[in-house]
C-alpha cells in the first residue's frame, strides 16, 4: 500500500468519525435504552456499522459479523479467524481498526482478549431502533 493509499484510507476513516461526532452532537436525547440481544441479527449490526462508517471494508464487515454473532458473550480472535478463513494477524488488525471506530470493544482483562460490540455501534443501533 502506498503512502497515497494510506492517506486516502485515513481520510475516509476521519470523515466517518467526524460524521459520527456531528450526529452525536446534534442528538441531545437521553441515552437510548439498551437493545435486547435477540432484536438484531449479525447482518443488521453490519448494516448499522456501514451507515456509521461507509468505508468499512468487506473483511472488517466479516470480522464484525462474527463479533455480532457472539453478542453479548463476546469472542476471541481465534474463533473469528477460523470462521472466516482469515489470517490471525489480519483478524487482529481488523479488530483494532473496528475498535478505533467504536464498532467493537476489546476486553484486555480477559486472557485471551475478548471482543464485544462497541459503544458507538450499540448507541447508534439503539437510536435507529427508536426512530
């Protein structure tokens, strides 16, 4: 990947983050009620994630889908990379990117680490369900 490609990808992520911050700033409603675990499918969670971050890649979507399937118990990198036939290192990198976007949350106290749906994604989904 060239520097130009990296800068374009970074710009896309920053634009998505700025969009999320603007939406959160405009919505002065109280924290939405939590979503019941059975209300949304893995594909629903991925759809909401794509609304938040239109530049979400296909592999990131696959990784997120596996995290969503494990909701609310969470999952580790091993079950994810095996389920989608993706290298463990790449899975870890995708989870890091998803975490920075607020789409997943990493529990570092668990050994091995566990990943859960992230606060930005849960909050966005709750708001969408209310609308």
